[in-house]
């Protein structure tokens, strides 16, 4: 599988227009960084099909998911996308194992994912009976059980403690090459972006803004020198 995500979209938001072009090849992770309210999460929602762009196209491996000129919008469930958000999207009435199995294309992968993400020992518990870090690990298992053609991550580590965040970052760095699919990762953590990403896309007020990253680097250098 050698998928490439391509998009060229515009969408009018409350205070600005999201206007972006992006290419993310298979086996690579593109980090989307920038200030709060810049349009990063809206971009994720457009790629996943949860929102529509006003103009433009979204495609994976040349297959159009959105094409506003032809009024084409493939629904989210038909895009083969794995999603992990900051908030946990687990079914509260199902055990950890059943949450992952519910999403699994191949039920044989469930145990392997539980072991990989270190949650096999809590497989028979429900989400309310495990920690936040464990719930996020299960959310990753659930997303990958779908055998997605594209993985979208919207600040999945921001609510986690330092040790759990570090561990999951390391796991993501290892599996991105094994998966060989495009990965889009929204984060406010620049250290995380530099550690994980093959490419960093800076968004400010809906547009590419590499100068924002330079300002942050200069600010960090000043802080460290004081």
C-alpha cells in the first residue's frame, strides 16, 4: 500500500478562511502546529469527512473524497480513516477487548494490539475502571484495528501525564513506518512535533505560516538564555 493524501481546500470560518494545500505520503507523519483557533482541528474534520470544505478537493491515492466542483463528498465511514482525539471515544458499556473488537476488520489483530499498547492486562475492564492514559492507549488500538488507510490524530497526548505521553510518542514513532500509511498529527507541543514528524505544517489564521515557527524558536531561545 503506497497511499498519498492530497488536499487543496478552502472553508470560511468565523474570523478567517481556512485555505490550505497539503501532501502527506505513506509512511510519513505530518505534524500540524500553530496557535489555538488557527483551523487545525477543522482541517482534521474535513479530511475525515465530518465537515465539508466550501471549495476544493481531498483525495487519497488519487481517489477523490471531496470534490466541490462535482458535489462529491464520500461519507466518513467509507473513507477508511482511523481517528484518535484528545477526548476518549470508547463505548462505556463494552470491555476494553470488546471496544477494540467492535472496530476490528480482522478479529485476530485484537490481542496483538492490546499487547503492543500495553493494555492486555485490563482487557476485561470497562473504560470507567481504567486510567485516562489507559483509555487513550485503547483508543489507539481501536483506531488501528480498523486497518485504516489514513491515521488522523487531534492532540491525542495533551491530557496525559508526562510518562504516558513519552511512552505513547515512542510507540507512534515506531508504528508509523510499519503501518506505511499517511499520518496527520495535530499538536501544540513543538518538541513532540520535531520528535515525531517527517514534515511540519504551521497553520495560523487558516493559512500556512512558517514564520510562526521561527517566532516560537526565537522566543524559546530567549527564555532559555534568561
